[in-house]
C-alpha cells in the first residue's frame, strides 16, 4: 500500500514547480491543436501546464489529474517532468515535504 501523504506531497510539489501559462501566451512554435489527455482543442484563455523537459503542453486540470495518480512523466512521451540535473533537488524537496528527514535526519 502506498503512503497517501507522500503522493500528495509529490503532486503538490510538482504543481509548484511546473509553470502555468495561458494558451494565448504561448509562442506559435509551441502550439499543438489539442490536449493529448482529453483530446479537446486548446482555446485562448485555457490555463496550461508546460512541461520543463519535453515542452509538451496540457490543460492544467488534465495534467493535475495525471499527477494525482502519482505520475511523474509526460503522458505523451513519458519523459520525466524535470531534467535529470534537477531530479536530485526535486527528490530532496519531496523528502523534506513528506517529513523523511524527521525520521532519518539530514
């Protein structure tokens, strides 16, 4: 059985680190026609999350729902949300938020 607190911390931390942008603010070279999760077309005032590593974009609610299921990779290409050089920093922040250091020390 998984620890729900850890999952909640992980998704919350990822949400803090991934940028939220309006679809209308994205550059033309970044635009795809629809969300690969829900398959609905993007519209100008839609809130989007742009992934740091692969630069794919998704509706905010679609990607947040994906993360709620403890997913940490792009739903489209399965690339990790964060580049490898940021992964250790992310893991350390996750452990701190989940209270791991309280049990094992730093």
